[in-house]
């Protein structure tokens, strides 16, 4: 088992651009899914399904 060096990381120095891009993509996908779901429910209510 490899030893992990303690203290080799300084807080606040990590590059989080990829994490932020992924999170924004996730939020965009959630908004699209919610919108499509609401539209589908409205469509089903209009055709009395």
C-alpha cells in the first residue's frame, strides 16, 4: 500500500474549472429534464390521458 504524504496539498490551490463545468452541465440537464417533464404532464392533462 502506497504511503500518502501528509501536508503535500495546500488548501485553495486546486484548479476547479473542470468541476465547475461539469456541475453547470449537470444543472443544465436537470433544468431540461424538469421542463420536459412538466411539458409532458401538461400534454397528458390536455388529452385526458
